[in-house]
């Protein structure tokens, strides 16, 4: 009789409890990608990788003072000809001293995976049903809904539609529906409506959060490719950083002319 009671108790304890989810690492907290010159995508070490910088910043680069030059390799084998032409145009503009400013400089939202290059703080909040990433620059909010599918008839948005699930201690995030106006990276690498990004977030230790992601877009790339980034735990507080358009050229330290109407409109 006692054995039957113990067996029944074991069955009851093994049943799922409403509202309780399987334990997984808690990514909540403030993380950072560091200064801008530290945030380029890195290859994973196997298979096709991201577009790389032809002119990496020198070791003496001073954050906030010296600006790194982002000139992507337009000969990267992952690029289709039209996409390579976009990367080349961006590099040539930078060499000419008139860089094509990215979303970060022009206050546009960054898409996925480009947002993984965003420097500054990112606060992660996990409420069990969704994971919210609050990006300090631009005050961007990215929401990852857990254990659900993508909606039908998805309309493209700046950050696309992100859904996730846990595989053991790794958060897997699937994103589609990303607006074609966004770049893939800081080199102005373009994409089409077919862009599909899968991220795998894994906490290597309490101070390091690794993200390995794969990119598939047969409209812009010759093959799927992958890259990696690392977030570091930061004990500094998350602050408000508003983005405001202005006429200052950070590369040349000059001012763009402000448009002036020849005739009053009133």
C-alpha cells in the first residue's frame, strides 16, 4: 500500500504545473556590445561568414573621438552582384569622405540582424511569455514572443516578427517579415523580403552572452551564412538616449547646409 502511495505521489509531482515553465537561464539585466568600433559581426569559424571590413580601425581608435571607417568587402562570396554593388557604393562614399550614414546616425530603426551591431546598453526583460530587448540608443524596443508561430499574412516592419523558444539553455529566435529599407549590417548590405534570420542566444558565463545567428535570403545572397556577436554584462544603469537628426557631419566635423526657402510660405 505504501509503495502505491509513493508511486502515485511521484506521478503527481511529475505532472506539469499550470503557469510553470521549464527552468532556463535568466538573461534579464543590462548588457552591452561596447563601443561602435567593437560591434562588427565576426565569423563563426565554419561555413560562409559575414561581409568583413576592408579597413578595420587602428588599435589607437578613441571611442567617441575617432570614427572607424566601415568599408565592406564587396568581393565577399556570399553577395549576389546587385548586393555587392550596394556594398561597394557604401565603401566608395566612405573613401570619398562622404559616408552613407546608417540608421544609427539618421534615427531610423535598425533591422535584424543589424540591430545586433548596435552599441551601448541593451536591457533584457523575460516575463515568461515574451522576452523584451530595450536598446538604449534610439530607445528601440524589440519583442520576442515565446512558444508561438508567426502570424499569417505578415506585413513587413522595421524589426520584423520575432518568435522564440528554449532548447535547453539556449534561446532560439526566428525572425521574418523585415522591412527591405533596413540594412543587414553597417556596410549597407541589402536584403529582400525573403530575409530569414535565426539567432541562438547562449549565456557562456554570468558576464558573457553569446549570439550565433544564421542568415538566409536567396534574393540577396548566394548561400546562407552565419556570424556571431557577444554581449557583456554591464553594471552601469540603462539610460535614455534620444536620437535627434541634425546637420553635423561626424566624419568631417562640418555642417551640412540647412535648406532655406527662397520665398515665405505664409
